[in-house]
C-alpha cells in the first residue's frame, strides 16, 4: 500500500511539474519565433510585444482569481479546466493567420495558465504531507519551472528554423492532452471551501494592468503626450489605486496585501517580481538582436541559450540546499546580484562582438535565475497558513508574470525611445525625412518592405538601424541591471530584519466576518 501511495505521489509530482514546465516554457519559447512571426504576419515591434504580452498580461490579471476559483470549486477541477483551455489556446495560436488572431489565442493560453498554476503548488502541498518530502517536491517543482524558462529559447530556435513558427505552439498540444489524462487519474480531489469571489478586484486589476501595458507599449510609437496614451496611463493609475484600496477593505481579498508586511514574504515576492522584470525583458529582445541585427539563424540564436540552461540545471538543486541550510536570504541576494551583473554586462558589447566575449553574461543570468526560483517558493509556502496556500501560490505566480509583463513593456519603452532618437539622428545625417523612422525602426523584426526583412535595406541605412537597435538594447540592459541591483540591497535588508521561517509561525489569514456583516 505504501509503495502504491508513493508511486501515486510521484505520478502526481510528474503531472504538476510537466504542466508547470509547459506554462513557463510558453513564456519564452515564442521569443525565437518573433522575427519569423513579424515577417510572415507583417508585424512590427509593438505587434510582437503584444504577442508576448498577450499571454503574460492575461496570466497576471487572472491568476489571483484562478486561486480563488480553485478554493471555491475545487483546486483539481479548476486545474483540469485551465489545462484544457491552455491546450485549446495553443492549437488556436498554431493555426493563426493574422497577428490579431495570434494575440487572441495567446490570451486564451494565459487564461488557462492562470487557472492551472495556483492549484499546482497548492496540490503539491496537499499530496506531500511530510515536511521533508514536501520541501524536496517544491524544490523539484521550482527547478522544473525555472528550467521551462531557460529551455524555451534553446528548443524554440531549431523548431522555428526547421518546422516553422507554429511548431512552438503545436508542441503544447500533445503535452497538454497527456497532462490532462494524468491529472484525471492521479491528482486527488480536494474538497472546495466556501469563498467569496472578488469580482470587483478582478475587474479593477485586469483593466488597470491592461491600460498600463497599453500605454507603455504604444507610448514610444504614438508619443508620451498623445491623448490616448496619457488617458490610458492616468486611468491605469486610478484603477490600480482603487484595486489596492478595495483589497485592504475586504475580508477575503483576491490579493492579501498583509503578506507584504512580513519582511520574509515581502522580500521573497519582490525577488520573484524583479527577476522576471529583468530576465523576461532580456529574453524578449535578445532573439530580435541576434536574428535581426547579428544575422543569426533561429537555431543558432536558440543554441546560444544553452549556457543559461546549463546554469539553471546546476543552480536549481543548489538553491534548494542553500535555502534548507541557510534560509532564503543568501541565494535570493546572490541570484539578484548575478542577474544584474549578467544583464549589465550585455551592455558592454556592440553588434560586432563575438559570442565567446559575452558568454559569461549568459552564465551569470542563468545561475542567478536558478538561485532565486526555489527560495521564493519555499519561503512563501512555509510562511503562510495552510488555508492560504492557494492565494499565496497565486501571489507568487502573479508577481512573476506581472514582473515579466512590466519588464517587456518598460524595458521595451526604454529601448524603443532610444532606438527612435538614435535612428532619427542617423537618418538626418543620411538626408532622410523624420517620417521614415517608423517603418525603418521595425527592420529588426523583419516587418519592413513587405516582409523582406532588414536585408532589403541599403548598406548605410542598415548600419544606422543596427547601431540604433544595439544602442537601445544597451540602455534597456543598464536600466534592468540597476533595478535588479537595487532590489538585491532591499531584499538583503528585508530578509535580514525578519524572523526565521518556522512552519509553526505562519502569517494567519484575517478572521472571517460574522454572517451578514459588511466588509470593512
């Protein structure tokens, strides 16, 4: 009976790891396909940003609600529904013939991922009741999640080159079907518990985040003083402030802001947010530079990510041991510093740099990412009460995804602004009008001259585009590195002041209100 139970736990862990790997993989596997998508679907940089952001934005907006729905209707049931929607969205993306349809399918994938990921970590805690087994299972789950982010570019590049860009979406379909069959057989049915769904919080957060990302993506193209951009920015600020005020008043909020009062929890959640902020931004723009500016093939750009993958494989188990022995502070701070060093190091190399010269930056970023994933999950899940695991899991994934959304949007805005300024000056020197900047600026995506790509540009103009794009990449990398370095200092202070983690000393949920009482 014990052997049968152990086998069922292993199969449950496998199911949860595979599905989590798939949802993390989809954050980045599409990146190496972006230049081909831009060429085939005639999309510029802003359009390609929406291909990446459509998934992450919906994921970030709905994952907290996914946790609440899992509590109310059963975590296993909502997990299966999310996996089914994710698989359906993947098939839709593979079949997309326009950029609008592709973005819509990516958003459906995001809804599915938002429903399945909160239940993943909560189910893991339910399956593994022994503290030591649970810690090992969480470490494995976290390592697989991190691996999904690193493997994406490596496998995505060759797939795009040999099978076309749709293959990066088709790969999810058999994995999703297999995961769904396993989920029906091996995952336990956790009884639902009565919980109010925070529809107001969902509406305010989704609308606020959507308007914020829209303003950040469209600002460089339309101008920051454009009435639509300014209006969306102001509306986003108002809606997100209203969301925070609402969450503070509710007895059962979608996001328990009280978690951030605890130094350990706040530091761990901030680390997850900022690592995604810096790394997602880098992983979005590097393939565009490698393929559009350096002229690499999709496969070569994918293989270039192998050092990062190798370091993630090494760092994931190492971070678990470091966390078990010394707590989450050392691996989190070290990981953030390494990510900052790697990202900042990229700004030292121009478009004529050779791969071995900046190889160390990929090692640093991979090691840094790997060191942060496990301590964030272990630190948060050991700190909260059992009844809060679904919400805490959703908070981890929300902040990671939101970090990625804002990383691509903010660093993308920095890049696009610098690219536009540099290209305007270069075109002026070449005697071309300022209105030529818009179409030419999209050359790195292949969406110029009817999909002919950057190769269709004359020599001097191509040099101007390459120089401006690299200049923008450098500024974005420096901004991301400074943000990560500042976060490392803040996390060191927050975790240094907090009391040690103890399972017997969790952050307790707010007491339930009496029947008929109003939320305050």
